[in-house]
C-alpha cells in the first residue's frame, strides 16, 4: 500500500491533461484484438534495452534476475516516486511525446485513466489473454478496460481482519465474525479502557470504496465515455448504517494512518485491529516490530456471517505506447507476473494474484513467526477466493480520491451521517466528469 499525500490541484491537473488528450475513439471503444506470443519470444531472443518505472522493493532484485536469465536484455530501473508523483511524471512524459518508460507500474485504481487516453499497449495483441486462467477473477478484471488487456496482475489485496490477540485475550473479546459483533467488541474494549480503540479511521477513499465493495455495491459503471455513479445504493447504505455507529459512537481512534504515532499505537495496543488488504503483514513486520507475536489474522467480518470480502490495493505493470520496443517490454511484463519474477516478488512479502501460488502448500502452510507461528496465508488465500465480483473503478478514480476529504471526510470530522458525505462526493464527481467530457449521471 502506497502512502500518499495528494494535492487536489495537482491531481485535477493530471486528470484534466489525461482526459483532454483523449480522442473520440478511446481505447475502451476499440474492438477486441487477439494475437500470439511469437513476437514476444522473438524479442527476447533479439535482446535490447528497456526502461522500467517501479516503486516496489522487489524491483531491483527482479531486474537483476531477469537480466541474468536474458543477458541480451538491459533493463534500466527508475523509481520516479510513488502515488501522485509517479503518475504526474508519467503523464507529463506521455503528453510531451517522449521520456516515458517502456514499462510502468500502475495501480489497479489508476489503470483506467491511462488506458482511456490510449497511452497503453493492449496486450491481447501478444496473446496474453491466454493467461486469464492463471489469475484470480478480481485481479484479472482489474487489468481489463473495455475490450483491452492493459497489464498482467502483480499482486492482490483481499481484505481480512488483522487484530492484536494479546489485547483481545486480555479483555476477553471474541474474534468478531459479523459487523454487529465488531461494533459490540469496539464498545466493550473502549468501555474497559477509554484509551484503547478497536481500530482507527479518519476517512480514507480506498477503505470506503472497499467497504462498499464488500457490502455488494457497484457504485461506478463505465461504458465508453458514459459513466454512472450511485453512492446511495442499498449496499452503500448497508455500510454507512454500520460504520456510522463507529463514528458517532466515538469508537474510532483518530490517530492519522501511516504516521509514526499510528505505528506506535498498533505496537502498544492502543489500536487493537485493522481491516486491510493482504499486503498488511509486510507493513506490520517492517513498521511495528513491537507487535511481533501479538498479532493474528481472521476473516473480515461480514453482515450475515457468510464469507465475502473485497480487494484493497494492488497494481500491475503496463507497456507504454511510447515504447520503441513494445514486444520486448511485453516480454518483461510476462516474466515479472507470469514467470520467474513472481517468486522474487513473493519472497519480499508480496501477496500473489496467481492461482497456482495461492494454492501452493509451501505458501499456504507457512508458519509466520511475527504472527506467533500462525499460518496466516490460509486465511488470506481463502479471502482471495471470497472477493465479491463485479467491481469497477471510475475512469478518473485518482481525482475522486483527491476530493474525498472535502466531501466524505467532513462526515468523519463532524460525526455526521456518512450518507451525506457520499451524496456530496457523488455530486462533485458527476459535475467534474461532465466538465471533462464524459457523460456522467446518477444511476
């Protein structure tokens, strides 16, 4: 999970530039294309040089391993920043017509914006559609935009409940299976020790959309340049009715997430749990060493006790149309996410999108010392199978996230109903989308 501090004006300028660059026939309108991998295989044999922009900790080791396996290929690795810094630089290079990498890491939520501007290569032309069977349904859907395939999934973020077992045991709190039980646990813990909270949340766009996703919501739909937004559907209201109790009951810690204080609070038990994606164990290991042996993992609570979850986070690698060696760039993407690069990524605490790795006994049955020897991947791999289907992001999701605090965030700040904040968010998103040349309506 990337720790972002976005500036609204910068994101607005980024998205405006991207949308302004669209022609009337965008990548989402193109007919389906198919091909085979012969050109990719030939490019590997011929060799050449490509540039790769990525922020992942495993990128350096992956590049070194790839070059060792294919000595005729040189990969120039560049860390152009994370979050908006990365995307702004990428879009500036696209707009300038030069300077873009051959391959770029792009989060699932950001992918539609780059595909929409026809900036990415449709990998179906290299026969990569044949890899669909290798990935979880939710991550494969995340790299598809319209009729095109614009990357191969690198990782996934199925959500689970990460909790401080030491705190739960001390206060005789049973691991909640439903959201009603979670609220009851929050009340019990805070009543027993007013300095402790079951979790923290001061408003986060990614968390909100994932929670609506888990509740069965599908608030965003796109057909070409026609967009519908419905943040008031029954699923969204199911989540707001539940989470309003946490906000208005003062049951949430207001410590800012990803801050030093936040990490300390999870280490000392002030914050007793977090609902997050499967990438979260790496965060705990790296930044909360004092929590070693205390934390455990359980399925994400649900509304009726039946298993269902959502994705939170994740990214892909895409080939830029500006690349002068697109077939070689595609070969690198194939190796990264459907070849030997996957193991290197997993060794750095990445969580796979590939079914074979999710089903591997070595992965599933790994006893993780930080979690007291718990085989946490048994929980997380099941979560990957329980992700609700049918989710899609807005074609300007980065902008949507950037104005979240000005809309839904006010509900958190004022302990006001979340439905009010979601209504304000929806109106702002409809107005913005229409200004940028989409046809956006509520529905």
